[in-house]
């Protein structure tokens, strides 16, 4: 009986120790972590759009709501240059590639390659299409651009690519 109890205790102890080592923290490179963070950011935006739809809000209304939040973190005095600089910075982090197609003191046109990889293999994610996704970007950037006395326009190109046009408002344009 003593051996049986000792054996049972040994088995339970071994089971408890092995159960504690079932999980481990993966070793990942900064590149792997970055790619995962970008993916999570994209899915959070898709979820926000889906939530807006579930609340009977249009994509444009949901985007504007977020844009009004986002603009509070932007320097209102930064103007056109800040809009272009920081939007390029953000899009460069969240897409495969950004290239400047043309630029002048009051207009910049960029191409964004593969804004969201997940849409390449799916028509929609959680009821959100790539068109919805870009409309959200447009609607969320409009309040920022307006505050910075500028305009921004997102145009969908083939293969999840975009053309983004930034235009500085002239003094005689309606603010």
C-alpha cells in the first residue's frame, strides 16, 4: 500500500510538473513581431468597421467618428506638410510599399502597394470589403485633412493598391 501511495504521488507530481511546461513564450524576431502587430492593427480596423455596420452606421460615419478622435493627436498647426509626412509615415508602416509619384508645394500623389494583405485572399472579412476598408481610411482622414487646411483622396487601384492624393487648400478655397 505504501508503494502504491508513493507511486500515485510521484505520478501526480510528474503530471503537475509537465502541465506547467505545456506553454512557453515563443522566440520571435522583431520583424515577425512587427508583421503580427500590423496584422492585428488591420483586423482591429476591420472590426471597427463591422461594429459600425452592426450599429446601423455607414462606413463613412464610422470613419468620421474615428477621424475626429485621431485628429486630436495631430498638431493643428502642422498644415499640409504634416498631413503628407505623417500619412506617408503611417501608410509605409502598414503596407508593403509607398512610393511618391509626383510632388509640388501644394500637391503630392503617392502609390501604396498592398495596404492589407488579408484582403488578397478574401472578398471580405467579417462582412467588410476592401472598398469599405478604403472608405474608412478616406472618412477617417477627411477630418484630419480639413483641420490641416488640406484635402486627401484615396483611389483604389488593382491588387489592394491605392493612389493617395494630397492637396493643399488655397486661401480662397472654402475652409
